[in-house]
C-alpha cells in the first residue's frame, strides 16, 4: 500500500490528462506499450544503424575509453559517503560515482559500435554494471535521509532512497540492457536478472509504495527533480519490467507525475531556475514525453501548447556565443555536452524554426557526445538521424528586440535586434522564494557582444550548506553580491513575499522594465524603491535608474549592519575595473575565459558625489573561476547623507572598443 498524503488535484489543470484521457490509464497502456522496445529510437546493438554510428565523431570518447579499459574502476567508499554528514563535502562521493558511471557509458558505446569485433568492451560493460548492482546506495549522500532518521552515515539497504542519483543509475542500467541485452546473456548469464532485481528493490517498489517523496509535487511544490526522476523511471519501466501489468502501472504513475510538472509551467514557458536547470528539468520532461510517444507508437502525442513554450525558453535566454542569462544556481556559460540535438528534434517537430536554428548551431559545434550527459542522452544522440542544416559560425539569436517573460519578470533587450553585437541588457524582478533561489530581486546583467560584464556570479560548488539553513551565508546567494540596491545596507529577505512589483512592462518599442523593490527589503510599500532598467538603442546605452523614498529607520524585524544608515547600490563586475575621474569607470573583459570580445563597458553615474567602494572577490571555487577567471569585483555606490532618505541614482552603461 502506498504511504503518504496526496493533495487534492484539479484534473482540468493537467495538460496530459486533458489531451490523453483514458489513453494514459493503466488498461490502455497495457495495450499500447506491447512491443514498445522495438519502437524506440535507440536500437539494439545488432541493428545495422550502429555501423553508421561508428562513423560519427567519437575520437575523444574512444580515446578515453581505451585509456581506462582494464584499469581499476573508481571506488566510492563509506568514508566518501560519510563526508557529507561529517563536514558537508558532496564532491568526494558524487565525483567518484560520476566517474564510475561515465566510464560505463563510454564502455557501452564502444561495445555497441564494435559489434562482433568486441575487443573486450563487453566485459568492461559487465564489470561496470555489476559494480552498480553491488553499490550499497544508488542515492547521493546529500539526499539520503539515513542520517536524519537514524544518525547513521552508512546507507541503509533495507530503505533505499529514491533520488536523482538512483534515477540516473536505473536509467543507465536500462539503456545498457536495451542495447546489449542478448550479448550480455551470452557473456554473463544472470547479470540481467540481477539488474532487474536491484531495479525492483531500489526504484520500482519505493516509487509505487511511497507517496511521500517530495519530488512528486503532491504538496504543490514542483521542481526539476520531478521530470528528471520520472523520465528515468519511464526508461527503466519500458526496458527492465517484463510484467505488462506492472509496467503499465509504473508508466501511468509517471505520466501523472510529469503532468504535475507541466501543470506548474506558466503560459510563457519560463523556468524560474533558469537556463542551466532547464536541461535537467524541462529538458528531462521532453525526453520522457518522447519516450512515451515512441513506446506507444504515437498514441501518446505530446504536441501541446506548454511544450511549445518550453522549447522556446533556452534561446530566449541567450546573450551570445556560449553565454546565457543565468539566474538562481546556474552558470553564465553553457555546459559542454548539453543535448542540443534533443531540443533541435523537438523544435523541428513543433515547427519552431527559431528554436531549431539555434539548437542546430550548438549541436553542430559539439558533434561528439559527452559521457557527462548520461548514457541515455549519448545513445539517443548517436541514434538520431534527424538532419540539421549547416550552422553559422555563431548560434542564431532570437530575432527582434529581445524578450519578456511576465511570469518571472525577466526582460532581455538587445541594442541590435537579432544580434549580440553591442549591448544586451537583462533585468529581473521575481521573488526570493524561487527554486534554487538567490536573493536577486531587481538584479541586472549587461553584456557587450554577448559577453556579460555586469554579472550574476552563478552557482558555486554544492555542499551541505547550500540547501541548509545557512544557505544565505554563501556569498554567491546574497543580495550584497548581486547588482541590486541595499537600503539601510539591508540584505533582501527570503521567501515569496520578498518580491518585486512590476510598474512598467517592456515593449519592442520601449524596452523598459520598471520595478517596485520595496517589499524585497521588508519596506511597507513596493514603490519606496523603484528601479527602472532600459535599453536606449538610439544613444547606444543602457540606463539603470534607482529612486527611493525611505522611512527614517529600517523596517522592524530587519537587521541592517550595526550603526549603518547608508544607502548602497551595488554592481557585480567581471573583468578588470578601472575607476576614473568625474564619476566614470571602465570595465575590460581581461581575464575572463572564453570572452570572445575585446570590447568593454564605460560607466558614468550621477550624482557624482556618491562614494565609490571597490571590493575584490578572489575566486577559489572552480565552478566560479572557470567562468569568470581569478576574480569578480563589487562596485558599491554609497549615497551622500543628503540622499539617504530620498534620492535618485542613475548609472549609464555604454560599450567601448
């Protein structure tokens, strides 16, 4: 019997149930999923298509696979697992698990393309798969509830925790079983039976028997874990469950879960976690829906308005080159190995030519799959026969002035419509209860030739602190290190009530976003602080204008810095900052990896009497330094005493050559 509490749901809100009706029920799925494995895009290794895949670019993957074959496998230990509970370190364990799974992914690809001339690759796969079966926990230590339940730091085999890590393992085992199944039976009889046993105990039974998994979204809070885990379970159900009734039950439950995620998506398709998390949230949902359509022989058709909106989101956030607007826990530069081919297929299928051209350009830049993407994505990329037009040197930008997403209050405005040349302004409202939230209400990003120089630092390396009560002691999460104001020197508050109010929405003719920010600081009225961000195409400048009318004292219950009645306005900068005379400064892109421009920014401000304070943040976290280089710089404009209660400050930004 399933345990937990399900929230009352309104069926008319759910797009899949509305579109599919009884086709998504268990009885219908038992019929439509018959023979589903034969309809999947990813074929078994005996299929002639793998001979074509062998001719695709695989030099890097092949070289790394050959170098590691026969060497000892990465071995995560209890001491690595326990570090999360002892000192908060996640990477010691997760890094070894990821290395093990990436090696297995490379071995599966090599075994599939090698065909009958195996050269030992099948044994490499067998060893890796068996190591996963023997691994005490498929969950990542950071997610396992073993410590909070019992105080133990050793995984509890009797109570497996179903998280992102478990979903990734079960999907990997499903895909290797699907591609190499008959050869595994010949070489290692019993392995596939063991894989199915572990799948039942660690994933299928916990999924069906418990309704208290937070990622199900039954409490109304739906985030990226939902589609990521559900889509991986769909793959496992299609391949590793041989009982048609049980298979249909699991898939039906997964459809319900994906439906909750899709119902949470606003009409504009915005993802509050940003571009980076789109790939492991919305992107995972698209992969799961594609699997369902293939497996059902087209009976489960996911051509829905919400899907069209999701497909458009990534290129709406593009600044230029590999740079994207980053919010929340996201880096500003796109990771290698993203499944652009998946996005391209969806865009073509839906007739979104802009999204298709954008995705095709990135897919062509990275023709070789990366093991970091996961086995399912690698095999799908190698199996795809969809044609892509030859890309331009730089990925196409969305035509027009930019974009505005009202659900998250994000504007992206370009000086040169349809191009990254010159200035790009991104401005964000929103609230501080968003998923993977940073205190960034009212923040701005300014890029020149697609490279951000007024920036959002992005995601640091995750530790126990990242998702604990001390999250906002992390500098990258604080409003003090975002490009936002600080009335009374205050940090913004945490929660959805600390929000912006939109006072003016942008239009193509007037790309201006005006926000009332008072509530973000606990002030009585939104309009006690108004920030207006605009792109002036005629003058070739970005203007950020702040105006305020503050009470005599900081709001009750807030905690301004002791003895500080100051009003600061902060901007976070990448590159090299030079403060000049007469209220000016310049920013050069020096030191930013992959900057792709030599142009910089010229800043001027008024009133000129503002005191300029410069603080350098020397980056020792590789997730930050790989993006920004050795440092970020905070420029704080401290208002003169006569402007503390009420006043105005205007920053004008222009490109330099």
